[in-house]
């Protein structure tokens, strides 16, 4: 088998066999096939696409290129959730204890964030003492006993994906649907879950800017998951404006606590219920999505979900007192209001640019080496569709530096006030096959 022949085959729009795909991924992972040939292969995929079978084979070839996590020692159906990213995306902090409160195992492998704000681990580490440095045996035992635990990502998960992703980034092939879908699904499958719920974002703060592109990606990932034996469902959700009201690590922990109490932002609660009901349904704890949602609402109302969050924090070394006393979370030195310059309604909050403003404060990482400031970020006091008067606060900037002129300038440039505006629809579609 020669790589040049396989490039030509895909260039001509022909279907590759399972063996041919395995040959390419194995050879590239080992270093036998050079970057320039895989670059040509990625570009051929970009223009000629792949069949559903090819996409599944590509995904599994990347899964098998490195370590996989065996969660078979955990009792019950393990359901994982993945978001394609966004600004103020606090869903995991709410969903994990909410679903675990229904005795569904949530064995979460998470990473640190690169971009607007920290990842799930960074956010949780805003709680003093919380840590994810636990052994796999401890991880399994915690999930079996308490139904919830979070561990850091292993370094040797899907090494082929890491190599291919870095190559796509510099060859203008990042936004090829088969390559995006196989990249995301390979990591989820290697992480050992039985079922997967996907939150595919669309809008200004998302990778997929249009609902049509988001739907195409969702269908591709659901198809891959189901064809390799993982029950998979997807929600297409709006990211034209930040989700919830908090952008920043400690601020998002506080928002998660409020939401578990039933006092959080309505859009965040709505999305958590939309994703959570699919997790409960796939875990076979409910006969319908409607029944699943009612079960989630009940553990929220009863306080059981909040108690599960406290238990989870304590089990991983954190101080559970933050749940009842959020003043124990890191606090920024300065709270600076951003006043509206005119009367009207908020018509636009450009999510990705507002996320970048939070990163300028130190809430996220510009590079892997960047230090995160867990206390800083933004709190939205108005969202799209809200009325505002001149002088009224649009946002509160939480900063550890007094001069935030650069942040203020960026925020004003990405907020638009108009005579009329309507709040965007949050959940655009559900994809189940």
C-alpha cells in the first residue's frame, strides 16, 4: 500500500477501505507517513468528503492510536456530555451533579481551557483545595460510590488526533466536517462512555457560525457514535450571545450553584434541562424525555442536586462550604460598571469578542503557558432583548487591575443598542440519528 495512491483515490472521490484508513492513521502516528502527504490527504477530504462508514472508520482508527479508558468497572450506563465550545458555557458544572443526583454515573474526563475562559477543571479549581489528580482506581471508586467524579485528561488519548489537529490548523482544513466530527468523537469514545450527548453550538461565539453548518456537524457526530455502538444524541444550541450571565472561572462556579438552587439564569437552566433529559433517557432511567426532564426538575427543587455538588467537591478535596458561602470563592479587587450610552434594547452581544475581552482580564489563556486569574471576568446585567436606559449598567467588569480601558473599548465595540430586539431562540434543533 502506498500513501500517494490513497491520496489520489480520495482526490478522485473514491471510497477508502477500512484497511486503507487504518494504514494512513497508523503510519502517521508512528511517523512513517510525512506531514506533507497527510496534508494532501486532509485537503482531499475537505473537497471530496467521506461516506458515513469512512467517517466511523477514521474515528475508530484515531481511538485505537493510543490509550483508551476502560470504565467497565463502573456500574450502570455511563453517559458523557460534550460541548463544541462557547462563551460562559457553565453547563458541565450544573449537569454533572444534577444527573448524578438521579443515581446516574457521571465519570467525567475534562481538560483545561485555551481561549476565553478556563476549562471545567480550571473552573472547579476556583474552589479552594479541589483537585483532579486522582488515580484511575480512585476515580472508578468515587463514581461507583457517589456517582460523580472528574479526572484530568490522560496524555496518550488519541495521539493521532493531536497530530492531525495540529496539521489541520496550518493547512486550512480545520473546518472539514468529517475531520471535525472524527476528532471530537474519537476523544469521547476513547474516554470510555456508553452513551454521548452533544451540545453543538451555533452563532457568533461558536465554531459553526450558521445553524445549517451546526446541524450538518451534529448529524455527522451522531451518525459516527451510533454506528460504533455508542448511543448518541445532539442538541443544537445558540451561541450568538454568551450563555448565562457569568464569564470567568469563580463567577461561573457561583452561577452553577445558583442554577442548582433553581435561581440561575433561565437560558442556562433551559439548556441544562435540554441536555440533561437526554442523558437521563440514554441512561435508561426514564421512558421519555418529558419524564426525564421532570425527574431533573424534582432533584433541583428538593435540593438533592445541590447536596450532590457539595459531596462531589468534598470528595475531591474542595471546601463544600462555598456552596452556602460563595464569598469563599476568589474575588477580584475591582468591580467596574459598563454603563449604556443610550436608551433602547440590547440587540447584539457578540459572544466571541466579549469572551476575548474576558480573556484580556486574565479569565482565559491566550497560550498554553498563560496563567489564569480565577477571580476575574464579566457579569452580564443585560442580554439580547432586554430594555436599557442610558447610564444603566450593561455589564460588571471583575478585574484585578484598575485600568481596564482596553476591555471597555472592546466591549462597547461589540454591544449594539437598537429601538427593538428579540431574544434569540436557545435550542435550535434536536438530532437523534
